[in-house]
């Protein structure tokens, strides 16, 4: 009898402790391939209406627009989201990018579209490593049920010494003024190798 009670107590403790550590994977975190956007339907610097439209689209019906990113993982603890993703160079000619604020100064790395249509943009909480083509949270983002989290990528231009452009995104033209020195991404103050952002359950 005592042994049975002892085992039952352990089971109850485990049941109450599990939600504290398990977390839940966010269902609506998507990467937007901005090179696949129709320039007649979307503005180059995505405005709020563009972001809402992207949040409403079906991911499964738009694989070119919403590509699967290698090793993408996300974890949500209560209302805080952490994520980490990398792009396989042999599979995707993409790089993570920051987006310019529409008609405003500054840039952002992640947009969170709320169910009521309001939008939150995050910059300092996220790190993009252009050399390694990875993205990760530095500080957790605040998300709630029904939010759609948008991250951004584009086709990148890979150059070799001598001026040969191997990959050009749609609408891009070779930069003949600074071929040797060009690097993917470029120009983002978040270009470092921060190691923060705990990881948990994987996403396809």
C-alpha cells in the first residue's frame, strides 16, 4: 500500500512539473522569401497591409514564398518565443535579412502580426549572422495565441574574385563597382555570433 502511494505521488509531481519545462512549439512562425514576392502586389519596403496579407496566406500552398529553412527550431515558454534557424548552402540560395521600416527610419528583423491586425517589429532582440546564414533570438520575443511571426529572407548574390556573379535574385543586377568586396547581407549592425536563445522542439 505504501509503495503504491509512493509511486502515485511521484506520478503527480511529474505531471505538474512537465509543463514548466516542456514548452510548446509556436504553430505560426514562417520565413518569407522576399525575392518571391510579386512587385505588383507587394511594396519593396513591406507596409502593414503587406505584412497582414503575408500572415493570412497559407504556408503549404506557397512553398516558394514560405521556404522550409534547414534546422529551424522554435520554443515558446508562456508568452515568450525563442528561435534559431540556419540555411543549408547546398539546398537554398537564400540569406536572412532585415527589413526597412516602411516610410520610417531604421530596420527590423521580425514582425509579429496580431489577430486584431496590429503589428509589432523587433530589431535588437534578434541576431542575423550573414556569414553563417543563421538567425536567432538574443532576447525572447513576446507572442500570444493567434500571433503570426514573420522572419525574412531573400536570394543572395554569391561572387568570386574576378567579378563572376553566381546567384542573382529576381530583379537584381550585378554591381560592377564593388564586385570583389561584396558579401551576402551586409550593412546590419546585428551581424555577430551571439549564442543566446535556448532551443527546444524542432519545426519542419
